[in-house]
């Protein structure tokens, strides 16, 4: 070892020019040190906390100017050129200096197991040229007089009285109290409880960054909150206006074990109660047992056991090798009263690094070993495992040895990871600890190529994270509204209340609730002792506001109102009333949604305006229905049918009112059509109501009368209509009534809009009305009594072939099965006959070659014609089923087997025409052979075929189709049909097919199939 011989000699220290100012808290020791330092030409003061150093630095700057004061901590350096005074943390104090004055505060920390050796070293070695002050607790007197012979000791009494106040619940602690706990979880839990009960608390912990702690202390000092929840960090000289200190825990972890607090530690913390001449109290809260009498007496009298030992570690290190350095750290204390300190963070890091082979290969010279020891001084701000902390130190040391400075890419990556203000309190606290590590690195001389850049960068990130952490703490643990209101209440001030344009009720600048329409909803956080006063202040503002709002409401235009599908009436977005069932489905009642403060004439005005709007809205949206209900000119059966339409909200199935419809004359039908009624093939309805707005209102009105808003499917079918769907798959969970109310009819598994069903009738009607040999065959027509489903029919319904089968069955149609081959053959036969008939009807042109007529074939017929040689078995295998549809019969109707020349048979045929095949002015006149004496005046296909067909055309159509004139059979009735069929057969016999044509082959094939 290269120790000098003097190292083994006992220390002989002098206390000349050293003064110890000792006493309990609140004795003005720190203030004295500042005054004495400024009385000298230069000076230096060492403080136990970076936070306290910042506080003292600010006070000194206020006295002598920023250019004359330095601030030096492990993470921050402000060193103006020519600065005469320095404020430092004890760790940042040099071991030797040439300034005139030196002061070291809280010297009792020399006995601390973690940091004590630093304080001991500065107490023993650091001196001012003219004066040295040691400030601390009276328990240090004996040990200081023993270590520093000739020291001058001054004791100062406490300026105020400290008394024990016993045990109190946290929620009953007095204002301006500090609650002390030693675990972060316990601190947060207490702060959360105080926020709920008392408005909020500031939080001070050693793990917080100095900037965050400053902001939290200011939150408390400014009076925004009346409570402070802290660890023992508040015992280290922070000047706080605390009246009472309550211990929520009396055990702490000292870095090695959990142990009870010593009387001296309790006294140091409790002494923060009471400032200057104001007395303070202390006590316990939560689960802590009350202090015994002896403990209370010692704290109140500041009588604590003297410090007998100071932690010590040599400051003379042997850098000849890593092992030599470790051995020098194990050197025993040289004199009585000093005890070798337990391994600190730097010694633990060195122990781990000494076992790293890479580090051992690099640390081969005294200079490099000294550099390694310098790296080990990196504080463990994150409180991680020693091995993890050693890994960071190893990375830094390897860069310093190999590169000469820390790799800037590595530094940048570490800062990038920390530079994120998202997350909760614990997450941001962890990032603050990370950035503090790199802030320390940036201030180490010679560690970075561009230290100024990194110092600015780390400071910027740390400030941003600290501000975010303060914001999270304040948001979580402070209810600013409650705290401010309680302060105003304590001052007996009248609370000022106002209402913002958006409806927020503001009391003393804080939102205490929201006014929506004429209802005030108080903020749920307005609880506790201030709730009554808050409500009283809010009601004062609401009384005048309700009066003004009622005036504006009564004069509001209809555009400011909206009636929702939930039955709630809203005024500029605010719920004002809700509709309930009335005596008439078209006249619901409105229940006003308002507080009791809306009374008298103001309430009457609001209610009257609501009633006017509801009536206007129904009359506007359901105008066809309201006009029909109020049509006084209607009489007799016409008025009865109108009443049924109104009662059923605009839709009737025609078969349910077939007798009433038959009883209407032309004038009655015309009167109903002028009022918006349409007589369709399947329904009597009002097309104007088949829109989303009327359908939605109809659904709402029905539901009010029938408690339908709670039923499955309420409002859903109207959404289907709004999407433009002509049909939809029926939802089995929905109440079927909602389909009818929205204008749909459930047919099988699909619900089809009723106006679309009438369009379907318009497609079916010509297919059934066509007769072979009369005009061009319409699409879907078969033989004059049946039809096939066409693509157009499926398209307008948005249905598949299977859906169409269910729909037609539900409409009363019946089907019979055939095959595509038979159908194709039939079509070919009919079309060939039609072509020959058209050819024979043309005038003959002499000397001209005959031109064969074009033949139109169905797809199946074309396929069959292309393979005339196909065998009977092959055709049978390829044949596919085809459904041929015809009109069915309603039950409970008169039926007859005669040939149709009786009046009953004619009426029965007409019923089928009206109910199943579609009724219209032209439909009733010519679609069927058996007509009533007076044909119907309604036109079901007026949009497709037009109106105004005169009676002459009607008679012509009857003659062409063999149908009798009104009044019953004429010229033999059914015999006319036989005559027509005979003419068709004669014409058919006249046509001679070419034996080589495909039609002849098809006919032969059909005959083979029949056999």
C-alpha cells in the first residue's frame, strides 16, 4: 500500500474557529447561517437536501444577486464567474476550500448509516478561513466536543412550544396538518382519503424530483390544500407552515431493516409543527398506537439520547489496484467515537465490478482505477438491485476508457426512453429517477464530449417529467374546487355563482354542477361539509336563470325542438319533457322535466309551449292521417273506412275490409284518394306515411299507448326503412307489430314494404290477364291462368326464389309443379302460334320471297332446341322443377261449380280478382270474366298503366277476352269462352309446321314424354 505514514497515526483535530449552533427545530439555525455567511466576503453552506439547497439559494440570490451565488448539487450546477457564495448539498461540498465562511447544516446526520460518513468527513476536514458553523440537534454536543477540541458550542431554544395532541382519525385532523408515513403506497392511500373527505393534499417524498417537491410544497404553502402527506423528508429543514404533525406510521426501512423510529427521529419530524412564534402540536393517526408518556415528555422537552458514534470512511484511497482500493475502504476508524461505515452504494458497486473480467482488464493503472471509483459514485436514484446499478456503471466506465467519453448514441437512447410524459404517477416517478441518473452523468467533469448540450437536454426532460408528475399528483389527490370553496366558507365570504352558456353552474370559479334545460344536476364530488353551502349558492343563480329561460323557451321557434324515438322532447339538445300515453293515440301527454324551482307562470309558459310543439309536430309529420281524421265531409261507409284507417295508423289489409271497399261508389273512392288513400291489390293504405319520419312517429305513438318501448325490436324496423330496404329478413326476436307499424308485411321469413307488394301486383296482373292469341305474351305469363316468377319480381323485393315461394303462398297464391322442359315446350308452342298468326295477318306482297317471322324462345326452350337429337331418358334426367302460380281462393267465400253464367259465380271470380290478383280501375274491369254489376273505381296500377280508360275501351276488352258486360252473362256467358277456344283450335289446325323445324321435333319429343 502507498499510504503515507501519517495515515496510521491517530487523528488530532482542532475546533479552533469552529462554532456549533445546536438546538431543536424552529430555532432559526439556518437563518443564522445565511446571515453569518453574507457578513463575510465569501462563503459556502452545505445542506442535506437538494430541495433545501434550492430554497436557501433563492433566499441568498434575493439578498446579493444571482451573479454572486453558485448552486452546486450532484445533478445541477449554476456557477456564475466570480461568484462569492456557494450553496451546495453536503455531498457536493469539497473537502478543502479557501472561502472565508463554511456552514454545515443538520450535522446529526453524521450518525446515519447510509450518508453519515459524508457528513463526518466534512465535519472533520472542511473549514472556513475565518469562521465555521456546524448546525444541528443538541444530541450532537457530546460527540462534537470530543472530536473537535476547543469547539465553541451555542445552544438555541425553540421559538415556539410543541405539545402532544394524542390520537385523531385522519378525517378529523385539524387544518394545516402534515401526515407522516414511510411507504409510498401508504402515502398515496392517505392522500386519496383526504381528497375525498377534505378537498385534497400535497405529497412530499424523497423519491420525487426536487422540482416536483417544490411544486407540491407550494401547493400546500399557498393554501390551495390544507393537508400535507409526506415521508420523513419534511424533517430535513424544510420551512413549512405546519400546525400539526400526525404519525400514520412509526416504523421505517433504513436501507437494511424495518425498525422503530428513535425518539430523536420522531422529535426531528414532529418539530416541523409550529413556525417561528406559532405553537405546534403532534400526535398519531390511523393504526399507530398513542405514544407513551415517556416518549411524549422527551419530544416536548427535546431531550434525546446523545449521538455517541459518527459513521466514518477513509478519504485516502489506494488506487494501485482494485483490491488495494477495496482494502482501503475496509480501513477501521482511527479514533474512538468514529465507526467504520457499512458499505455504501459506491462500495457495493465496486464489489460487483471487481468480479467483472472485462472491467478487471481495463482497470490496470492507478488513473483508470481512480476513474472506476469516480464512476461508482453514481447515485442509485432508481433504487434498483446493486447488480443492475453496477451494469450501468460498467457501460459508462468502458466508454470512458475506450472512447474518452460516454457514447453519445448510448446517452441519447437512454434519454429517449425516459422522455415520455404519458402514464400514471408510478410510471412517471420511475422515469424521473432514470433522468436524474443521466443528469448526474452530464454534470460529471470529463465524462461527456459536449456536457453543456447534455446538461440542457437532461434538465429539459427532467423539468417536463417533474411537471407531469406534479400534474398527476394534483389531479389525483387534490379537488381544487372543494378546497377553494372550503377556504371561502372559512372566510365567511358570500359565494359568487354564475351559469355559463353551456349550462355549467360555476361557484367561485369552480364547476359545481350542470343545468340541462330546467334540471340542475349537482356534481357528485360536491360532498361533505361544504355540500350544503355549494347547493345554496347554486340555487341562488338558478332562480333567476329559470325565469329567463322560460321566457326564451316560450318564444322559441319550432326548429329549436326535436322529438326523439325515445319519446323525449329536447330543446337545443337539452331534455325538456317526455311523452306518455293520452286518451287518443294521436294526442299523447307531455310530462315536464324540471326542478321544483320552475314554478308559477314560468312553468305554465313552458308547459303550454311544449303542448303546442307536440301537436304541431304530429300534425306536420302525420299530415295525411290527421287530415283524414278531421275530414268532416266524409259520410256513411266512406267515413267508417276512414275511421278504420286512422285507428290502424294508415294501413289496412284489403281482405279485412273487402265488403266496405265494394260498397264505395266512384265519388267516395275519389274523395279518399284526394286525402291520400290508395286502394291496392293487397292493402288500403296511405303511401305518404311509408317514410322513415312518419313511420318512426307512428311507432312511437303506438308504443306509448301499448308500453311498446320496452319490447324487442322497438325502433329497429324504422332503421331498416331509413336504409332504403324494400324487404328484410324477419328477426324472430322482434315483436311483429313493429313491422306493420313501419309499413312492412311479414310474409314467410321476409317482411316486405307494402308499396313494394303493390308493385309486385302490377307485375302479376298483366301476366294473369293475358290470353293466348291476344297480343304479345307479357313476361311471366304462361297460359292465361298461371304465371311464373320473373327476375323483375324478385328484384323489386330483394328476394330469392325460396323467399318468393313463401311470399306468394302468404299472399294466397297456389302453385303446381311442372318441369322446365314442359314449360319450354309450352312457350315454344305458344310463341310459334303467335308468330304464324302474325305472319298470316300481314298483307301478301306479289313476287316477294316470304320472310319467316322471328321466334322468341324462353331460355329453357332454346336449350332444348339446340339438342333435338337428345334421347327421352337424357331429357328426363335434365328436367328441372318449375312452379306455376295461379290465384287461390279465400276461405268462407261463396263458391260455385257452374260455368260462370250465374251471378254468384261472377261475384266469386271478382273477389279473387280484387283480393288476390290485384284490384284497380282497369283491373276490376277487364282482368277476369266474372265482374260485378258495377265495376270498382280504384286503380291499383295507375302509376304503370295510367288512368282515364273510358267505358268504350272497357267494353272492347271484354269482347276480346270473352268476358260478359256488367249486369251478368251476355250472349251465352261461358259459351263465349268455348267459342274463343274453338277459334284458337281451328287456327292451330290451320298452321302446318315444317317437319324439319325444331318446333316439330319439340312437339314429337313432348308426345314421347307423355307416353
